[in-house]
């Protein structure tokens, strides 16, 4: 129903809510209820209070409140207003009228287009002209037997509504909704109480008012609880984003990884949820399950906030604060200079022997060319890759034995032991010590997450997030869990984590693989029993990889995939 009177737009929230017990501004008819009916109402109110406390859907909760109030008082219609976020006005939330077949707002009604009711006038004074605003500003219930006989309120909007719809508004009961701290959450307004026998319109009785005041109080507390829960969830999600901002500031590459992994995790989880046969036919996820998995995905690498930047961002094998390949380049220049100096010395010793001079020049050219080749090889070796051949590792060791004169005048090997160890890294750019540092992020992640007081529906977040580096064969880290010891969600995230890393083209230490290359490599993980084979089958068969690729991969990486060539997969 439309508001019973409006005033000028609100400039600011002005009034505080009275802490006194609400009383009627108009005289109220006495109750005509029997003792049995009173007992029945009390029982109904108790049942409804329990239902309100258990309802976690705010929209459904609000509609349940209004419909219960309308039914319990036999009202023809009713409206529930919510106080706006700035506490400046009342907004129409739900409006129902049986006679007119009106259903606005709520879970399935027509959209509400009615303007808000301001709580103050243009001058800043409390709005006392509109009944709902009066009840909100004073904290007092208003029970009007006949609005056409009432004084003190502006009912022009209500009269216009009656004329437009051929309706007759008569009795009004308007009750403020205040929570346990006295804070206004909304206003409940009922119209046209009906006699339980004749159906004639009558005033709302005193027992009706007391009943709705009790319901409004319980409803306000339930709404406040829902609002607090939502606020805490929003605060927690903001905290999660804050952590990821910190990671992103340290490493933008890791930040994007933290965004994409939860997306891919949810794509695969949904595909598993929809699977009707096979080992995961019984797997299903509720909204709460999805929430827990999503949060786990967002936080799966939160421990990297403690990982040193030079390890996270190590683009080449010799990089620490800077790429030390340039120091190696300088040593080669010293070797080339020394070779040129030695050739000049040899020429001086040869005198005017042209034949010997030509021989010296030839030897110098060969020496310089060899040094250039060795330097170019070390530059290539410095770039991490999927695999370094043993013969290439041995060549690094051979080059390392070149002797040069250091700035201190001492002769030493071209490469020291630490440089050789880095340049012979078999895969990627991290040496063993650095890999232990980077791997430690998952232990830190688990410690961070397990230290939080998770609510019951999120208590598995640490397990989901902490298991994405475990392997089916038990050789993963940090706990060495086997497949059957991990939740399905953790196994799902393990696949998402690997595939995102394979396809990412923004990493400083690798290029982004094409879609087909990534699937071949992922198939290798399946064959080596690193990832769950049945989840891998769903990932490919349901084309989760393609769904992810279209959303996040560069178009240049999305090539044609021949699924028959994917290792470990049978089309």
C-alpha cells in the first residue's frame, strides 16, 4: 500500500528513537479474543520467533514477517518499510493487498517504484506528517480506527490511492521495528482489519497492537542479526581482498594467480556437482559449500605475503636483487680482453714473422668466437624452462672451469659453485633453498588460516586451501597426504592451481603455454599420479579448460585441442 502521507525530501537523519515503551496515539478498541485465542496467538508468536531466528534469507525473512502480521490480525493489506542505509528515509520493501491483488517487492512481487518516505523535512525537523515517519521518529505505535476521521496526519496520498483503485482505506496500525538496542530497523504498517466472522472492516484491537509490537520487536532483532551477519561476511571478504592486495603489491603476477585460481576451482567444482555418474555421482555442493570453497580459493596462497620478493619474482636462474648474468658477461669481457692482450704479446714475441702473426690472429678469432658461444649458451641456460638436459648441465660445468683474473688480481674459476648450482637448475628458476622458501608459503597459509576462528560452515577452508600442493601418490607437501586423505575440494583446487600456472603468460620466469600444450603437460601430471584421475577426466570431458580459456586466456594462446592426444585421457 502507498504511504499515508509524505513530506519534502530528507536533508539528514534527525530523530532518535524513544526508549520508552510505545503507546498508541489514538484510542484503541479492546480485545474481543477468548482465552483460547490468546493462547493460540502466543503459541503462534513463539513458533514464528523460532522461525525468524532460523531464517538466513533476508528477503524471505522480511516477507514472512509481513505475511505473518497480516494473517495474525486478519488485515487486508500491509507494508513493510526498511530504514535506508543513511537512516534518512524509509524505503518500501514489500507491500501486499488481498482485495486489490497487489504484491510489490518481496521475493516474487512486482518491482517497487514508490518513492522513499523522508524522516525529516526540508528544514531538518522530524517528519511527523506521514504516519510511518511519525512512528519511526517517535518509536510510538499508531492505531487509527478510521483514517478518514483522523486528524494530525497527512493522508492525501492515501486518499488519491483509494480514488485511483476504487479502494476504501479505513483502519491503520503502524508499528516501529526496533532491535534490542533500540535502533530503528523499519516500520510495519497494516491496513483494514477484518472481523473474524463477518469479514467487515474494523479497527485493530488492543491485543492486535500488542501482538504486532511483540512480533515487530522479534522481527527487528532477526533483521539486525541478518544485517550483522552480512556485515561481518562483507568485512571478512574485504579482509581477504586486503590480503590479496598486499600480495599483488609484492607481486602482480601472484595477485592475478590469486584471482584466477578460485574462478577455475569453482568452474571445475560445478562440473563435478553436475556429474550424474562415475565416482563423483554423489558429490554435491550447497550454497554454503560453495562459499567455503570460494574463500579457500581466494586465500589458497595467502602465505606468500611472507615470501621474499626476490624469490617470488625470480625471473632467471641467476637473479637475486638483480640478474647476475651481467656479472658473468663482464667476466667474459675480461677473458676476451686478456685473450687480445696475449695475442698482442705473442705478436711482439714473433717479431716480423707474418706467418706467425696470421696464425695468432686465427687463434684469437677462434678464442673470441668460442667465448661468445659460451656466453650465449649461459644466457640461454639462465632462462628457466620445463626441463634442462643433462648434457647442457655438464656444459655449464665445463664453462665454469674457464680461468679469469678477478679485480683483486687472483685467478679463479669463471663461475663459483653457487652460480653453477643455479645455472644447472633442472626446471624453472628456483634452486633447492629457494624452492624450500617458496614451498613454505603453504605451511604459512595453513598456520594463518588455522589460527582464525572460522564459523561452522567455513571450518574446512584451511583444509581446502592447505591441500592444493598435496599429490595423489603422497609425495606432495607440506603434509605428504595421499589422495584418499584429501577432500574432493582440495583435489579440485590442486588441478586449478596447476592449470592456471601452466596457462599464465604474465610470469617473469616462463612463457604462457598454449591451451593444447597446457593440457598435454597436465595429462603428464595425471599419468604420474600427481592429480586425481577422475577429476582430470571431468576437467577435460566437460571442457572446463575451454570455459576457463575463453574467460581468462589470451586469444593467441587458445589453439585447437585434439583431446585424443592428451596423455591419460580417453575420449
